[in-house]
C-alpha cells in the first residue's frame, strides 16, 4: 500500500471460517491448474504504484502460467472490499490479491471489525518488494538536515504531508515522532502525487514520500531530502542518510507489496503461483524498473513471506493501537 484514503467505513459481519473454502479447495485439481484466466484484485484505483506493479507483474505471470492474469481494481475502505472479494472467492488459485502493509498488517489494528481475518483467511504466496520512504522539504527550506528539522519542529508549527491516514508514510512519520524526537502535525492527502505537488507549491512544509513517486524529484534536485527510513541508504539516493545511521536504530519503515490468495488454496497451487511471481519479478523490465526507483526485492517462498508478515505485525499493530488510529469510528 503506497496510498490509503482517509475516509472511514463501517464494517459489519463476522470473520470468515475455512469450511467453505476448504470444500472448494478439495474439489479443485492442482495438477490441471490453471484452467481459465486468473483475476488479480487490486484494492486501489488505477494509476497508483500498487496498480502499476500489479499490471506489470500480471503480464509476466500470465505468460508463465499459460493463462491471462486480468487486473481488477476494487478500491474502497483501505482495500477491505478487495480483500473480502478474494477471501470469499473459490480457493482454487484463480483469484489473487495484490497485498501490502495495510491489507495484511495495519487493517486488523485500524478497524474494530473486519468481515474477514487476514491472518487466518489469506495465504501469501510471494513478496514483490520494499519501497523506501523519504522525508523531504522544498529546496529553499531552512533545514539542511534531519537534526535541523527536529530543532525547528520544537516551535510546534511543522506540518508533514502523507498520502493518507494510516499509510506507511503516515506511520513512518509517527514512528519518527516517537523514536527520533520530531514534533509535527500530520496532514493527510489523497495520494502521494497530491502531497508532493502541495509541497512544491509551498502549501505544506514537509512530506513523507515513497521511492516510486519521489525518486524523480530527489534525483532532479526538485526537493531537499533530509533522511530515509530504510535499513541502508538507497542506491538511487546515496546522499540521503538513514535515520538508523543518524542514531535512531529502531526507526526503520517501508512500504511493501506482495500477493495472496484465499487461505484454503492447495499447497501445490501456492507453489505454482510462487514460481510464476518469482519469474515475473526477475524479468528484465521489472528489474530495470526496480533499479530505477530503488525498490528493494528478494526472492521468497510462501513460508518466508508469511514469516516476514508476522514480524511486521509484531512491529506495527501495537504502535497503531498505541496511537489510537481507527478508520471505522
């Protein structure tokens, strides 16, 4: 998830069990898979980073699987609608979900009730990549370092833009406030491009921006980038220090993406999808795009992706609950 809307939605219903999905899975034939075109459901509108990479990877996966993979956008409510669509679909590997921090990690802490449980009702089959996040100001801003910005923030007037409430960008900001001493007011926008345009126009002083949108502005010098939230410096922005190297060892955050299916999908189908996704991510044009934007990726099995998500859950769900952020009242 690289952008999330701020609108709250009321969610009814109860979490889905596995009985219906299991029956469907038992009736499927993994050896014949896939038998018809696949759907890749994206919980965000066309044109954003999630949609862009879903479409890029879908084309390669379709070639590998021998069936078209059709991207279907179902925006709304922090991707809850898209997630529920996949959870309720037959667990036969023909309905895929493009997932991110929000869908798998944040939503259970952001919503009092969800019509499904992502920990129980979804199974990840592969990791796409991690998207570094940057804290940037206008080129004419008085702060020339993160320390300068922290000092200036003590007057209580610093406003920092993000692409939405409970986006990875917003939560990275809240982490910097808690762990690095920054004092700031969060200003949510409808997507990263809108936040960047208001930053350049002088309507907001600072912004947290992901590499998919921010890299062209960073490399062209149209913004001054004070720090990044990555574990190490981004190869596309070697001049930008990490908060970790500035002395804040536990101030690390990313946006990230992967793919999941309904949890009862048979293991042989998960393995087939994993191999198709690995091949798609390794394609020359995808790797070129990753290098240009500084996206970090590594090959992972379904089990490794599940372990990564568990680590993310342990890190971010307590922080969201501590902050008291809710999207359904």
